[in-house]
């Protein structure tokens, strides 16, 4: 992960990837062909310049007689993939043996969300009838399943805790239910809200569950199903939570008025979510995430601007917060990622992908982005690269150091990163790629010298 709640959960990017909904009556027989070869060691080729890049294709899972795949996820051990194919089928695939696990499972319509239960052999699917658990080794249904409602304009997956012990579902469009996955039993009663539930998210430390019904945010204890705070006004869609201090940042402003500045409220989970600090932002926030315990990144607009976005660094290690601008209003930021080293900000805007060293006044590098669609995303990784993608267009991995293009895949429906893996789907199926640092020429020379020295000693 890129160390941010921005990347959300295992069900990341489903709404961008869901192209169309097929009814169950439109099922077409599905055959899965595996083109990955066990033990394959060839490195991926950069389609831009033909040079050997640092990615190895782990597997390619092709679907025949369908329009391809629209979702893919890996389990926590990175040895199994779940692929949602168009045609109401989900396939489980062993990345080590390069073989499908059991038969493709048939769903009630195309899957709205797929994923795995951490620390277990269970996978899950969420379709138009509810949520089901599956034994990933056999692709057989496990247990009774859980109620979870989807709608074509609100395809939201269930939330699974990072330790795999707890689950939260949207039983109805305006209700929540907490579950103990070890027992399969509900925790407390169903909670009904006046507004539609639009977000369910566990905190990175699993202490809390953040749920949004309409715009207001509520904080729950997932072990007891008790609401601890809320509804809390929060005018951005992301949840900026800092586990080391249990601090949650919320923003209040008039979203219809470009001149309305955000009031920033810092709440503490160790003090019953009371406000421990507040100040005004020199603009209006749209997104936020913590860089470290003393710095907060806020992407938003300057006062009076409706569309020109800026990225602020808010320094909180002093009595009066200090604001530094990372990227200026010449960049309309659609999405961003903070790199693993927490030293770089990568943004995607109209016509370009840019990397900023946090603290510098100018970008470290920029690359032209030719994608036409507005649904642009940037994904971090656990390595020294990032990936950019626009739905239905190219997915491209860039070196954080100098912006070199390392990998490219054309006409990608869904793209995501997981650790040092790239996951993509297209009309032909799905692919998994893994970062594999090649041996440089200098390393080869060094290795040859070391070998000659060792032979001389012998």
C-alpha cells in the first residue's frame, strides 16, 4: 500500500471499473485459458521503447466467448487471484501453480465487488443478491452468506477488517450490520439511518469503522456495533485518520460557494472523539491524507477558485499551522498518491502526470498524458514506481526517480496495485505483473570480477 487511506480497501476502484450490468439470463459459457507458464522468468517489455523493464508477468487469465474481465484482487499472501469476468462468473486462480481453482462460480449478475478475507482461505463476492463466502481452494460456497444490497448507481462493497475477524455490510440501502466472521453471527442490531449508506471503511489499525450516510460521518466500534461519535459533518469524501495518534481530520465548508474556506477540525479517538485542534485552511479542501504525524496533505482549491486545484502541506508541529503549496493552481488534480518513502507526491491532471518532491517549488519530472477520459487515477506501490490509469485506456508505470516509463498495458478496463504487483483487466481477461528488479550492467561486471577473484583463489 501507499500508506494512505486514499487507496481505501481491497475493493478499490470497483465503481470506475464496472462498465455494464449483465442479467443472469445473458450468461454465456465461460472457458478459462491460462497463458502464464510456471517458473517463467522473462521480464516484461516496455511497449514504449522495446527495452527490458523491471516487471515480470506472473499470470494471464484469458476468457473466451465473453467481453473480458472487470475486476481482479489478490489475497494477503499474494498467491491467489479472484477475477470477476463479464458473463456472471468469478474465477479463482493459483498464481504459483498457474491453474484455476475449482470451477468458475456463477453469480446473480456481474460481481459488484470481490476480495479475500485476510488470514484465511476464504474469498467473497458481492452481487445483486447479497454477499457470499467461497473456499478459494475449491471454489465452493462456504456458509450461508450475508445480506448486502447493491444498486446500479451505488455499487459499494462490504468492509472487511484488516485482521479478517469482522465484517460490515449494507443490509438495505440505508442500514448497517456488524458481523463476527469467526462465528458468522451478527454483532448487535441492524442500524437504520435516514440517509443512504455510501461508505464503509475500517481504520488501518482496526480500532474503528468509519461509515458515511449521506455526507455526515459516524464512528463505530466494530467489536460491539456501538456508535461512538456522529453524525459528524465532513465535506470531503475521504477519511483522513492517523493511527499513531488516533487523530481524525474533518473539514467544514459550503461546497456551493468557492469563496468558502474550510474549517479544519482535528478529533482524538483517545478523547471520545472530541475536537483537540481547529484552524482555517486558506482555501477549500477536496481531499486529504496524512504524510506523517506532523504533516497533512490537503488537495483543494484556493479561495475564490472553483476548479483550479492546489496541494497544501499543513505543518502541525507548531502552535500556528504553517501552509506550504506543493503544486500550484496551474494543475487541475484529478487524483494523487504519496509515495512509499513519504517524500514525493504524484499527481494526474489534464494532459500530464507530475511528480513533486515534497518541499520543492517545481515538479521533479512531468510526463505527457494523452488519455481522453476524465476518470483518471494514480496508484502507489511498495516499490519505487507509481502507476497511472484512465478507465478503458492505457495503464502506465513510471519510475519515481526520473519518470522513466517502466511498463505499459493498452486498453485497460480496471487497474490497481497491490504491494509490488500490478493488476489489470481488459477485453481478453486479466493479468498480474510483479516488479522484479533486473540485474544492471554494473552488477553483472561486479559479479564477473567477484567470480574471477574466487577462481583465482581456488
